[in-house]
């Protein structure tokens, strides 16, 4: 196996980043340093930790334009969109910093004469964060910042597609004066990543990636008995009720399906529409999809960049071909997107109708710009189809009736229910999934619970 990481840019196929992979001795040094640093960091008052981390966020944001350009080169998102990742990073980081004093405050039961009782939230120790390439900062920040706020040390393993993101984190923490060893990164092979997660010095693993990757995490952490939080795949549905604002639904769901070239675990992949609005909705989505501009993500006019690699594009093309062979109909003529070509990561967006749940395009994860649309006769049919999935990350409802939407939401097997929006993380709310979409939680005050453990103090006061 090669001992070098090579990042091929989807922009032009050339090597954009090359880094040596860490050795076994280097991993040991990193974990030993993390253990030592964590003890002192946990003893640092919360307000002092937060002050340093706020300075780190400031330092990170100061390089926003360079960071945005690096994201584009590493994974292909259009340059007009990548600055949004830095803004999202800042929003989540600052929210969790402001929430920390409340979320990490000790719980105190009702007074009991002669006793002092409390439950403190204390850090776990060393937290390993394994981050993906599709939103390399937005996914990582969900765990990295709260873990550090809570007093843990963090070792980040970034995707081989986006290695510069780990280095940007370290640069920001160093410039803010965060003590050495509190945050570190490792560029690792798959085998060494598994060994990292199973090391006795790692207390918890926060992983974002595929279902198969999540199963590998569970197997690896069993060796060292670390806890794990898993954000895995999605096949997220939306339901457009008859009373929906149709123009808003068309605009929101088309963006939800095709933003980031459809490479989002919480992107919209299947849409169910009240039969009375179906034809109008489909026509609107097709018209809006045709307005996308596929091309070089370095061009400010481009709204749809390449997917991450040619193999990923071919996987989506294969799903579409399979659906067509089973009777589906595609509504987008690929020739209207001249940049789209087999053998390249440049892939035209696709809207499919005449689809059903016998087709992989409606059941298996599609990490690219393709969406299937079906008519439904009732709320009940919509809920049944939305739940007919191995995944359960988010679901979106479009309706003018919030009370009815909440009732439907209660019946949905999913971590988040949206009304009249989709594909968005609010840092005040728990981000979590069910079924094959994972387990555990990030963001909100609940997210701090996964990165700490309760410690009870039961004092009998004598005089």
C-alpha cells in the first residue's frame, strides 16, 4: 500500500495535494500527546477554554476566501457556493460556544437536608473525529468544537479528498494559543484509521460517512471499548401536500436535490407529491433544473460542479440506467448540459418519473444530482412511502397546515422533520438519524451529552 496520500482534484483530474501518511510511531506519539494535553485542558476553566476557541474561530474566518478556494479545488463545489461552508462553520461554532455554560452546567436535584448533590458533565478524554469530504468543515465542526469546549482533546482524521481542511483547523487553533496536543490531525490509511479507533487511548469516535464505514467503526471501537457517534447515509424524502405553496416547494426542493451536485447525506432524493399538484410540480422542477449551469467550479457563473470523482458519476449513471430499464422516464436531456460526459466527473442533473420502490434509485443512497418524483393519493400513502426506507436522517413536508405537518412528522421514522424547507442544520436542534442513517447526536445542548459523561457527587454534610 502507498505511504502517500494523493488528492486528485475533480476540477481537472490533477494531483492537488500530496502528503505522507502517518507511521505507527507517529500515531503513538500523537495519542500520547493528546492524553497528556487533555488532562491539563480539562483542568482549564470553561470560560478560558471558550475564549481561546473563539479566537480560533476568528482566525479561521479571517482566511475565508482561501479556504473556500481550497474546498472547490479539493472536492469540486462551485466557487460561488463554497464561502457558505465557512459561514456555516462560524454559525455552528459560535452557537455551541455561547451554549456551553448552560449545556455543561451541573444538574442539581432538589435540596435534601444534610446533603449536597450534583451531576457534573465531565470530558471523555481523547476524541477521534473522522470527517468526510462532501462538507469537510461543516461535518467536522459539529464534533470538533463541542468536544474541545467540553474539555476533550481531539484527533482529526480528514478525508483523503480534503486533507487541507485538517491542516486549516490546526493552523487556527495554534494561532489562537490553544495548547499543543489539545487538537491534532493525522493523515492515515484505512487500516491505521481502524487501529486509531480501536486504541485504548481513544475514548470516543465521531464518524461521518457511509453505512459500511459505520459498521467498520463499530467493529474497530469494540477493541478499545470507545463509544461512537455515527452519521451515515440518507435517502431523504419530501412530501408536497395539495395545500403547499407550490412555487416555494419547487425552488426549495430543486435546490435540496442538486446543491453540492447532490452530494449530501440530507439532500432530497425522492419526492412525493399530492396527485392534484403533481403535473404542475414536475413541470416546475424540470424548468428550474434546466437553468442550472454545469461546468468548471472555478467559474463564478457555474451553479453545478463535478461530483467528487469519475467513479461516483458512473455510479449515479448506473442507477439512472437501471431505473430506465425498469420503466422510469428521464425528463432532462443530457445534451442540454454540454459539459456532462461519460468518463468524467461532470454529470448532468436528472429528474425521473414513473419510478417506484422496486427501483434502487428510490431505495439506495444516490450521492449525486438525481431525484425521483412520485404522485400520491393521500397523506397516509405519503407517510408509508417516506418510511419505506432503510434510512432515516431527515424528511421534509411542504404544507400550509403546520398542525397537520406535525402530526405527520410524529409518524415519520427520521431524525429531523422539516416544514417548508429541507437540507439544513440548525445548531440549536439535535442532528441525529435512525435506522441506517446512524446513531448518536451532534449540535444543540443534547450534542454535548455525547461528548461528556455524567459524574455524580453525593456529599453528606456533617458539622
